[in-house]
């Protein structure tokens, strides 16, 4: 009989053991500050993008209040970006754009980090995700912000 206490770990443990994290570091206080501005009705900022610093840490890539055009200009197909935005209806959405020119390992790592990145942005109700800038911008065009 197998000893379940020696079962290997992972994100999706089925043996009742402690679950591991994805290893994504979202502890940078600038992330929380920038997201608080996006969530504030009195702030100009309506969106935030987060980019990687190294392989496992996110930092603020850019913020803005200029709407979809400004946000689309900040997207770069050579990297994976996460983020969030405030809609005109006052709802908050998570964003993820996996740049088509980003490496396969970076895209795979980002897929494992997606939940941790989204969990760092409190109060979101939905998401806008694309596998490249074109797909992301097409989906973003359906959002009023």
C-alpha cells in the first residue's frame, strides 16, 4: 500500500497535502498602489499593465486613462502582460495578452502564473485574454471603458 504522505507536490494536490504556489511574486507595493488608483472613481487611471521582471516577478509596466487606443499602444507582442481595467459601468476586468513573439517557455510560465496575477487584482469580475496583440485588441474592442 502506498504511503500518501510521500506523494509529490504540485499545484493540484489530490492527496490532501499542502498545495504549492505558482511561485509568482506580486509583492511589489507599486502594483497595489496602481491598482488602487484604477479602482478609485476619482482617479484618471482606468487601466494597468503588469510585466515580468525576471521569470517570476511582476512589476508595473504602464498605467493610463486614455481608453482603448492608449492601452493597445502599450501592448507589445514580444512579451506577456497581465493587467486590469475599470469599465464605464464600474466593473473591473483582468487582462492578459500573451505576445505571439514571446518565447514558448515564457508563454507557458505565464499560463501557470495567470491565476496568481489575477488574484493580485481585487474585485475583478471577468477577463479579457488574447494569444497575441491582434486577438487581445479584438476582444478589448467589445469592452466599454
